[in-house]
C-alpha cells in the first residue's frame, strides 16, 4: 500500500513525497485565499471551492484559514467559519447544514501514537470527524480525531471535544461534557 492508501484506510502512515506535495499545494491555495481581499467575493469563492472536497451553494469562510489537504473536508449549506480556523483534514472532515464556527477553532483529524518509538518513526494516523446539522461552535473550540457531534448542538467557547456529543446538547469544558439537553 502507498502511504496515502494507508492514511485513507485508517492505518499508521508516514508523510511521503506524494502527501508532502498535496499538503504544499493546499497550503498555496490557502495563502492565495487568505491574501485575496474580502471584497473580491467571486475569486474567494472560486479558490475555496477549489480547496474543499464538497460544499453547498451558500457558505462563508473568513481569513485566515488553513487546511491540510482540503479535499477531505465537506461542508453543507449555510456553513460559516469565522477568522483563524484550522482544519487538519488528514482524515475525512464532514460538516452538515447550518454549522457556525466562531474564531480560532480547530478540527484535528490527525494524531500521533502514544508510543514514543512509533511516534519517533514519524508515523501518524487520521480519524474522521463528523459534525451534524445546526451546530454552533464557540470561540477557541478544539475537536480531536474520531469525534462525532450530533444535530442541534452547541459547543461552548474554549471547549476541547475528545468524545462524541449526542444531538440536542450543550457541551462545555476540557474535556467537553454535556451540561444541558436542548428541545
């Protein structure tokens, strides 16, 4: 298997020349997007559509924004990401409709082994993150690999989401925990 095939199969992989080139190409598009004036909406939309794997008709992403690969991120209708968000989309990163992300949030599908020898061998892994519909992330939220967040969820500012969050919930803290059920 190639390193890219290992990555997509959920196995430990090492960033090789093929993946390094894809990372560089995406970072180049991110720089172009981040330096294109906000007033040039058509150009910004075209660049973002070239980055994302899939997106709805109506979405907004503020600068500065960073993706690892871009093509592993899918966003639904009425998606909005505010300033300074990071999408480490080594694994699949899926957002439903009506998702709102405050500034300085991070979604990290990439991870590193706990075993030092394996980690020192520059091996890493990726686990998908899935976000449902009608989800709001407060400022500075971090979502870690392998997490699923249901529909109609609010994640409080500064939270670190390490476990799945069920639908119709408010979750806060580090680690984030459900503190309230929503109707």
